[in-house]
C-alpha cells in the first residue's frame, strides 16, 4: 500500500510539473501572438482573451487563442492544453466541450462579428499527443464525437537543448487532421519554432492565460511580485483583494483582445490563492472585512517558495482526504454550511 | 558623480591622521568605499547607534567645499568578545570612505558590519576584476611608475575559496613581475582577480585592491590614493549605480519592464548542471525569498524578493552565456547592486548592460 510520504512525493511532483507546464503554456500563447501577430502571414493572431458565444443559443465559449485568415473570412478557434486527463470518461468530457466549438460562433474581429467558416485547433503537450490522437481517431470513427468543422491536433513542447542557434524554443508539430488554412498546415508540418528567448520581456507582462493556473502558481506570483509592490517592508500587513487585483491588472495582463472584455487574471483565482495562504498559515481573514487578509509576510521562508507552497498545500490536501467520512469532517462541513447560510 | 579633489587644508588634516594611523598600527590603512545619499552622521544616529549591540561617539573634524570628515569610535558587543576601534568617515558628495588604521579584524567585524547595518541607505562598492585592471593601469600611468605584484587572490566559478586561491611565491624584489602578469596567469586558468597587492620599485607606493570595495595602502599619502585611485573606484561604482537606477516598473512611463543583461565570457549555460547550480547560488543569497518557476531545462526562471527593502526582480538564463534580470514593480538600485555583487562573488563575473531582446 502506498505510504502517505510516497503519496506526498507523487503529488508534489505532479503539482510542480503542472506549474512548469502552465508557465510554458503562457510562453506558448505569447509566442503564437508574437509570431502571427506581427509578421505578415496569411494567418493572423487575433486574441488570447476573446469573448465568443454560439450563434444559436448565445452560450459562451472560451477558446485560448483565436486566429483569422483568408482576409478575415475564415477563423480558427484554438484550445491549448497543458495536460489531458487519463481516464477515458474525463477525456471524452474534454472533447465534448471542444465539440461545442463546432457551432457557428459570434465574436470574431470583423464588422459583423462573424466569419464564413471556422476550424478548430487543439494544441496539446508533446507528452499527451500520441495518446490523444489514438483516442480521438477511435472515437471519431465510432461516432462518439463529431466535429462539424475542420479539426486539427498539433503537439507543443520545449526542446531540451540549445541546439537551434543557441536559442531556447518551443516546437509546434502537426499530429492529426487539417485546418482550412493551407499555408498554416504547411507551417505545422514543417514544425513551427517559437523563439522563447525572444519572449523574455513579454512574459514579464503577461503571466497568465485565460486558463486557470495551479493555485500555487498564483501564490508564487502574489508572494514574489504582487505583495512586494504593496508594502515597503517585509513584515505582516493587511491587504484587500481589490488592491491585489489592481496591481495584477496594472502590471501583469496587457493582452489586447478584440474588445478587451476579459482580463486574464480573475478575482476568483486570487481569492482562492489567498484562502490557500490562510490554509497553510501564511495569512488570516480579517474579521468583519470579508475581502481583507492579514498576510504573514514577515515569515521567512528559507527555501524555494514554490517548493514550500507545493509541499504545504499537498500536505493539507492529504490531510483533508484522510478526514473524509470522519466525524471531524462532518462537523467541519456543517460549520461551513451554517456560515454559508448566515 | 566622480568626486572632486580634496582642498589643501582637508588633505593636510587627513594625511596627518592617516600617517598617525600608519605609525600606530605598523600595518595598513584600510579604506572601505561606499555610497550614500544621506549624510553619514545622520546614518550613524539612525541606523547604527540605535542597535542594541553597538555603541559609539563621533565628532566632526572638518568641513570644506561639500566634503565632511568625521572621527568615530565604536564599540560592538559580539558573542564572546567586544570589538572596539575608531575610524574616519570622509563624505564627498555621495561617496563615503570609511578609513581606519585598526587591524583587519576591525575592518571585517567593524566597518563591513557597520556598512551592512546601514544598507540600503549606505551601499558598499564593488569593482570587477577588469575594472581593477583599468584602475591599476590609469594609476600607473598617472604616477609614471611601473607596478609589480607581490600576491594575488583569484577565484573561479561559484566563488570557491581555498583551493582556488593562488599566491605568488615571495622572491627578491627584482624578480617580481608586473601586475599585468598576474592577469595573464589568472585569465589563462579562467580565473578572476579577486584581490591584488602591488608596489613600485622606485616610489613609496604599495597597496592592495579588492573586488569587494576594500582598499589598503601600506605607504604613501592618502591624498595620492584619494585623487588617483579611490576616485576611480568611486567612478565605477557611480556608473554601476546609475545603470541600476529607476529600473522598477512603477518608475517607467508605461510601467514596462526595464531589464538588465549580464553577459559572461563563456557559454556556461550549455551545461545543464551549471544552470541548476545557479539556483543553488540564488538559494545562498542572504535576506531573500526566491521561487523557481522553471528549473533548468532549457532555461532557469525564478523570482527573487530582497527582504531588506522588498525589491523584487526575476532572473532568467538567456542563451548559453547570459542571464536577464528583470526588475519588477519596485526595484531599488541598492538591491540590484547587492544582488549583482552576490553573483559576482558566488557565480562568476559578467558584464552588465541594458537588455534589448
């Protein structure tokens, strides 16, 4: 039987990997914007913060990046995945969500907000791509899922050597299907190299995509970038969620979307991170001021704070799981319910 | 911001003091070069004498043409002993020189400790190995004498001590080599000169210069060294501080990042192990919080908070031979200076410039 220490190690490794992947996903998104937003190509990067809705029932869809081509008559809705689930049930769920992109959608960067037709592009991590292609081929052939649009899967990954003219790159490679943009398909087949070294400054300003990051990623951004902007001294201080959001909006999210309706960082993400700080005893909610927190910023964390946060949150998760079904857990749930009702 | 020559009366007073120091100690005059925008006596009052373990007195000796000289006595209670001693502080513009004839122990546990306690209002200088070379060259030219070295300390990557220290063996004066030979030796082994002691065979000149901002002289007058050598240390220090000034994003018109590039003289980051060891170097940085977001392959990306004044910046390896330091919302010149000095001492020496992607 797996010991709790083994369980902890596995969780920590998984979490660290999620944080690294999220960081890479941000670079990938910035890289796509950089490559297709500035150079004269048939395809242009439109947005990483679009507001789209299906034409039929106006339900919202949230692609990670949007491209337009053929003089803006056609578009591509792009979904970027840092990781894909292993159990078939959950994987199929992911694809069902993606199937919704097949419907005609409004929100494009055109005068009518519409395009004649669009394609769907799934960018998944190189570690997942073979598995995903096998599964989706199978499900499409069995009629489990049906993309009514042209559908393409490409994989992305960093190259773990400095062999491309000593530059650090993310490679995007074609894996399955086609988009309607012939020149883009050609590029995918020839491997797209995103020069990550060229994105140093951009990452400093865009640290989030529209995908919710692992909570520890936000905790790190708060602890090392946002908290220092709000206090002159490394000591405990009180902060309001609105003040944190303001710094995040001012310094870390300058994506320019079609109408800029969406902000990359969400209040809920920050609130969740602040609650995690409370859980690991680095903050405390202030009584009578629901959006205020006392942060124990004077606490000296000797080691890498990413590791520290990951270890603490994983331990808490294990503790919580071990409590499930116990009397203590039931009492806690009842307490929370009564707080909620109040 | 290079300092002015001292007025004659001033020079006479300091020369007199330092001569007495030299006679008393039969050793060397030790000088620590620092920079401060605050008057030194205010710093003493606010930052030093308020400490539980430090006591002392000071008096102004002379003030002329914007330069001020103080005579200071301090007493520092340490764990098992008490350290006592006196020193002069000469402030000329923003340059502050702490001058003492006390033993080296007083320099290390007294003056360097004091400077650390006065940070960030007082920033200790550092000079690179190449800057020391330039200083020696210009000094030698100005006084028209050749300088020979008696010993040098060199360091290699990760600032490892003992085994990396090379001492020249002592020989007859006529056998000593010019200081340029020390540089050749160090460079041929991929080392940086950390300290070098030189002398002239024909003039009363003998001194040591260290990368950590310490200067010692064994003969000659303060005035000569002040005008020709300390002024150069001060110039390099001021240039560096200028580069680190107004780097925080809140100081920029569009809040844009204003990064710095530190370029090394070889492709160190081709080796993954070195990239990972760099994280260890950051982990050893005093008074900091750091977080590694991406750890080594193909690059390192981490964030650093200076816990003394809450400056923050990120660091990323860039290509095979550089790192980029990106000051965040608030980032002071003192913090960037302290951090770059840490990299110099504990990683390797690099050339700092503005970063352009």
